[in-house]
C-alpha cells in the first residue's frame, strides 16, 4: 500500500499545476461544507440536551378566521393552572413569561435584553439546566425571589457565591432576592435565561379568568406522561377550549408544538431566533452542490489528461498490472489530493468560521469538536470516491496495445462538457438566488411602511406608576430642546414584535373571526411617525382611552370600504372594560413584518401601558438632540438605565433569517463560481498544450490573435450559456416559492437573469483569456519545431 501512495505522490509532483488546481478547488468545497456542517449541526442541536425531550411540548395558539390561520406562540393566562387542575395525568406543566427592563444593583444598572423571565418552578423540572445553588421548588416558590446564571451573577455581584441572598431592583417596581444560581446555559437553547423571577411575583397582575387576551410573551410548557402522544395531547386541549372558551371563540384553538421543532417552525416566534427548516435544507443542498463542483474539477482534469496517462497505463498492463491494481493506484492519487485538500480546507474553515458567524448573526462557534471527526472521515471518503471513481474506472480500462501504439484514445469529451455545464449551472443558480434575495431585501428595507421611520429614536422607559408622572416633564423638556421635532409615548414602537391582540365587540356584537392589534399610544404618536389620517381626527391628550383611531384594514374587514363611514361606531375590548367611539381612521401602516398582511389595528390612549419613548429628531442636529435626550432622561429617571435604538435598526429584526440567507448566497455563490473558473482554467491549460501545433499552423496560415482567442473560447461560451438555460428555470421556480412568503415582494425581473448570464460569461472569458492569450501570441515556429 505504501508503494501506491509513493507512486501517487510522484505523479502529483510531476503534474503539480493540475494537482494544485484540484487541491485548491476541493479545499474550498470542503471548507464550505465544514462551515455549513458546523452551522447546521448547531441549529439542529437546540435543546437536545434535556432529558425526555421527546415528551416536552410548548402550547401555542392557532386562530381560524376569514384571512386564514393566524399563529401565536402566546396562550391565555389561565391556561397553566387549568391544565394542572383538569388534567392531572399530565406529568408537568410550567408557565414562563418573557419580560424586559432594567436590573439595578446598588448604583449599577444593567439591561438584560430578552433574558429576563417570570418562571414557574416547574419550568426547571421540565427543562434540565445545571444548578450551582438552590433548586427550583425552593428558589422560585415565593413572590419576590429569583435566580440568575453564573455569569450574570458575577457581573452584578462580583461572583456567583457573593450573589446568594443579595437583592436587586427590577424596573424600579419590585425588589427580588437571589435564591438560586444556574450554571451558564448552553448557547443552543431557545430558553436563554439570564434572570428568572418567580412567576408568583407576577400573579397579582394577571386576570385569572381572561381567556380572550393573549400576550405573545406568555408561554406554557407541557411534559406528557410516557405513553401519551401528541394527538392525544391535542385532543385534551380541544376539550379544554370547549369547556372554557365562549361559543363565539371556539375558532381559537390550542395545540402542542414539539420542543424539537421550536427553533425551525417559522409559523411561531420563540425566545430566540428562528432558523427555519427550509434554511437548513437549503444549506445542506448548497454543501452538496459545492462538493459536486469541486469533484467535477478533478474528474474533468483527470479525463482530459487521458492521452498523457494512456501510455503509463499501457506500460503497467504490459508489465503485468491488473485493472484492479490500476484502479487502486488512481484512487490512491485521489485520496492523497483529497487529504491535502482536507487539511487546507480545515485551515480555511477555522480561519473563516468566526467571520461567517458574525455575518450570519450566530454565536461564535468552534470548528474542532468531537463530532467533527466522524464528519471529516465521511467527507474524505466521499470526496475520494466522488472525484476518483469515474477517472479510475476509465483510465484503468485502456487497451495496453492501443495505448502503446499511440492510437487515438477516447478522452470522453462529451462527458467533460456535461460536467462543465453542470458546474456553471449550479454556480449561476446560486448567483440568481443571491441577486433575488438581495433585491427583495433592498425592497423590504426601503419599502414605504405608512410611517416615517427615518430619524426616529426609541428609548425604553420605566413602567411603574411613579415614573408615569414624569411623562409631562419629559415631553416639555424634549420639545424645548434643540434638534427634537416631536415626542410620543407608547407601548411599543410603530412597528415591532409583540403587543396585545384582543377580540372586538363592535356595535354591540362580538366579532369572532377577527384578532385586533391594540396599540397603546398617546395623542402625539400619529404626528411623531408622520402617519396620515384619512378620516376624522386624532384623539386628544388623556391618560385613558377617550376615542379610537382605527386603520383602513380594520374598517374594510368590518364592512366599511369608505373610511368615513367608520366614524362614530362603538367598539369595546377586554370584555367591555375598555370601550369608546371611533373618531379617526389612519392610513394603513406596517405594524408588523412585510412577510405578513397588514393587521387590523386600533390606536388608543392608556398611559399605564406606555413602555417606549419615541422621539423624532432633526438629522442635521443629531449630536445636540442625542445629548438632550440623555440629559432629560437622567433627570426624569436617574435610577433607570438609558438606552436608545434607531427605528431603522429595529425594523431589521423582522428579517434576520432573510439577512442570513443573503449572506449565505453571497458567500457560496462566490465560492461556486471561483471553483468552476478554477476548473475551467485547468481545462483550458490542457487544451492549449494539446492544440499548440494546431494554433501554430493557423497563425502561419494567417489567423489573427482574435481568431485564436475565439477558437479556444467559443466552446466554453456555449457551455456557460447551456448551464444558464438549465439554471434559470430552476432558480425561478425556487425563488418564486421563497418570494411567496412575503406579502410585499419583487417580481422576477429580466435584469436579474441578464446580469447573471452576463457576469458568468465575463468571468468565464476572463478565465479563458488569462490562459489562451499567451498561446495566441506565441511564436508559431516554436510550436511547429518538432513537425
């Protein structure tokens, strides 16, 4: 066996140019596969470390209405208590509600964005995280108690040991005593606890019998008993709906969502980013494509070298070598190339992984982990067989007599052409997808939203009753400041995740098939965001609702295509606890993602719900405005943490997966095109060597340099065009399906396809030209000297 590898290395050194092309091409393909493997493995590993995870589910909401099915990850507040009471056969039930705000320790302020939760003790019996101190039943049983992770405790108190028994202030609303410490959680969890406050602390604020309102942040986990499946569990939830929901709300269903599908089910949000199953499937497909493209280079160059290797085969067979031995010899050469490529690919992957994670907004991952060993071995064997099997079979089959006589050898030209077409078809497919995604994201990020998001700054504000008294002072101070145009208080910004959804009573009747997005905002909200009133007027300044402003969509869904006809109609929410008249209709604006239809929406006053300060600033006086904002905030709420975000940045949160997809296509389309052109360069190099005498004769007979360039490049031009003809309809079909997930989307315009074929041909011509220009300019006498 050592002899085979010695001969293999000797042959590779002899043909080092082509060996180098193969190594680089395969190394790039392998590096891409390693990066994709690491990302996919990470995404598929979410929460797989919990015991009995196949029996853990999240309860989610699905509402049938005239627009189809709407999905919510939130559930009614009474659900956990009722599940425990009515279905004691369930092994465990746990409620969890995400909150926000500021943690205050002495004079230090911290914001743990999306990492603070109200949690029942049973949640930590369903989910298994390591405890360094305490246990869930004791640590989270009483109001005013909480636990935190080791690193958070260290940040607050210096060390996790020092945190035990200490207190912190949450949102200037309540004092929480630290009664437990969790070890730092794995990054691959959809429940990224930083601080968990006992759910009992929240209970006094909840309406025990409110089955109609749903807050997206309120989740319930269920662990089914052994022997009970998802179908049976869903049947129990259906019974519960009939028992507790009024007849007119029976279209609001609850269902179980397996723990394993939470990270990938795009119908529902979660406490972490969703990385859809389509995205994972697309990544795997790209990895396969790139591996094929890299292997195609080896196959093409190996078969193109058939003429020079045929005499070697003839001599070996004449000296007694069998076909099996020759096949092993050629596979050994492939293995050596693949091994070198693997080593180089590992180096490239290790170097690129941090940047790929940054671009795809993922935590920094490690490439070298124990699971990678098995993947590397499988990848090495796959590449060796994929790239080497066909050339080994063909080259070892040559007739020794014909080979030694110098008879014409079948170089499998047609097969090589098919492979080149395949390479460029895949590369152009990825290019089309990249251009479509980039165009769609450009449209999404610059589409009219029905409000002016430019130069709007949002600031999180305290929500306790004392802080509300500062609203007037803050408004007056800011409006007198340089660079500030308008100020508004609201529950959320104009467009954001979350919020309140409620059923509507309209003119005394309950509307059963309509969930209304309630936006609590003051009278300045419409002007701050530059929204357009198309009928009636805005409501006036007040602490509670003194009139409703609805959007066009709600008016139309209620049967009023003429917006003015909605004025004066009576509406009520929360079991008639909030009621009033419609006094205005605002032109539709995007309170949600452009992937979804416009929601029916109601604006109303309610100062007790204001959590966000919205400030319209003059971009030309940005520095003065920002300084005034910080100064005023610290004067009003000195104990609260001052943080701001621009509205433009908040809107990007809607499209995190699409941004990741754009990065993926840009990166791997470049890799695919580079590998394809690398192989094309090798093929052209061989062709130039094999046809140098023909080129010399043509030049002697009067052919110009341009004639020679056209001669050597026209075949590859045709192959690139054929590849485009194959790629274009496949890419169009695939991207039409992706674009259908957006409510506002681009069309598949011709310029995308023209840019793709134009770019591919330009790159191919440059690649061919780099190698053929020397042959075209060479002295024909040198090429013909041996004739």
